[in-house]
C-alpha cells in the first residue's frame, strides 16, 4: 500500500502571511518521511465538513507549481480537478508544463465537478450533470490526443480544437498519470474503465461494490481490470492514531486498493498528519 498526503486544509497556525514557508516545510517533511504522493484539492472555497468556506484555500495549479519546486521525488496531481474550471487545452498545457518542469512527476486528476455553491459564488458556469459528464469525457479525449503524436483537430459535441499541438510534450510517456475521481456507477466508473490509469473512491461501506461495478465496466469495454490502480481517500482527525489509520488501510488493502490518500481535518499543525501517516506505515508494514 502506498500512502499519499492529500492537502485539503491550509488553515494552519502559521497564518496566511507565512503559508508559503509552512507549505514548503510540509511537503519536504512529507517526502522525507517516505510519502510517495502529494495531492491538492481543486477548489476555491473550503469544503463543508473540513472547515468554514471562508477558511484559506489555494488555487490548485499555482500550488502544484510551488510544490514541484519544493520536492524532488513525490508524484503530484490534483484530487481532483473540476472539469468546468478550465478549458481542456489549457488544463492539458498546465499539467504538461508541470510534468516537464518536475522531471515527469505530475499527473492529471479530473472529475465532473459538484460544488454548485462555489461555482455560483465565483461565477463559474455549472451545467447540468449530463453536460458535465460530456465535458469530462471530451476533456479526457483531448488530453490523450494532445499527449499523443497527433496534431489533428478535435471535433466534439462540446469542444472544437483546430490543432492539438502540445510542445514541449510531456516527459511521462505515453502520457502523464490519469486519474478519474468519483464513484458514480453509470458514468464515472465507466469512464475510468475506458480511459483512466486510476480511480479514486471514498472509503465507505459501498467501496467493495463500487469496485465490482468497475470490474463490470472493464469487462464491457474489454479492459483489464488489474491495469487500473484503485485508490481511496480517508480523513484523519486529532483523535486518529497510527493504529486506527493502519486498521483502515489494511481493510482497504483487503478490498483491492493499492494507494491511500490521507487528508487532515482539524489539525492546524501540518507536521502532525505527516507523523500520523509515518506511524501508520510502520504499524501496517
């Protein structure tokens, strides 16, 4: 089981003025502790359940660029980008740029988006769910085409690109790591089976059944189920211990998950979550 640090909360005791140095220390500490992956949310307001919407939230791709400059080994991506926030070619160019500048360590995590309050508040278009899934599939198709040798036009129902030139090309070949996040059974997991390197599913009593649904979609499209990495997210709080985290991770591993992204709620000292993950790794080993 690989462990990832998912940074979902920037309301730390350092305060906003010293957030840059605090984040740099945090990701260096995570990497030094053996954490293999670091991800960030792609939101503009804090999410209910983690903190008040007014709490600090950094823009994802600017933050990933900062983390690239302050790490050396960890794989980085968003968990996950809302497809409505950026034009597909811009999103692919951002990920490609970071992949090149990081030496091949940045991937794309993408999903259909869900936060209507955030979108309405900041003026992002929030289409109906069927339209968002059309955009998601076309964005993934555009990404894979821009990461290929083709510069042909792309003519979709939503997006039309006259020339899919992408230079410099990504260092990661045939393309950067591609995760589709979410556990919707009819659409999201079908898109995972058809296109993605990885899924990300929240840990719930339904997790095992979600993987069975994914397996069915793989059978339907002729995809090897074992080719797809199964990842999950879990929250930790000040009450969490290495033993409780390790027990959850063992349960996930028994279901077939191979990577766990851990995010903190109510932990204003970011080094505490790294220490907790490191302790859980030792217990689970």
